[in-house]
C-alpha cells in the first residue's frame, strides 16, 4: 500500500498544467481590477471577490478532477489522520499536506471579502462542504485519491484564510481610524 501511495503522489506532481495555471491567474487578476474600476472600491471589492471565488473554485475542481485520468479502481482511505502515520516513516506526504492546506486559504480569504458579515464558523462549514463534495466526486469518478485527511486539511486552510482576512481587515480599520483622527 505504501509504495502505491508514493507512486501515486509522484505521478500527480507530474501532471499539473503549470502554464495554464499561470495564464488563468493573470486573467483573474486583470478581471478583478476591471470590476473594481467599474463598481467602485467597496462594491467592486465584493463583486471581485465573489467572481474570483467562483473562478478559483472552478480551478480547484479542475485540478482535482479534470486534469487527472480515470483510475482502473477507486483509490480512497477514510481512516482519519492516516497521512501522519506515514510521515513517521517517509516524508513524501509533507508537500501534499501543505498544499492541501494552502489551496483552500484563498477560499477562506475570498469568502470574507465577498460576504462582509460572514462568521468564521460559516466559512469553516463552507470550506468543509466544498472539500467533501470534491472528495466524493473523486471517489465516484475514480479520479484522484479520496480521503478524510484532505477534507481536514482543506477545512483548516479555509479557516486560516478567513482568519487572515479578519486580521487584514482589523489592521486596515485601525489604520483608517488613526488616519481619520490625525
């Protein structure tokens, strides 16, 4: 089992379309700037964040499903935190774990931008729900490796992204308050 997991994760790292990701990122940034210019700063920020969130989710689903070939059999492991057990013997999963956390940080951040009044627990539930949908689709379509650990790491990333948004917002409010007092 361990050898097949290592081979699977090495194969995944070779199939990512890096050039397409770079072009998509540039296009998304340019569209966000256009939306900001058209709608104004406050309303434009919400619209841009909503647009970027939808586009980013499409990108995540594409990376998790569309850019992978169908496996002859379903690959899954629903035992919680199994990846940490393997870490004791081999560090091949460390980049995968970090990537699963980092890929959902923008989801949490953009949720905060798009929906001003959203609470942290709602953003966490949305992140978990999105991750569960992706894992179920991977299981059903036999694309990728469906596992509980991915849901946990993605949810953690969404929560961290929302926390980052809250921190940036708090700092910005303090700076604006000081600027107004001066």
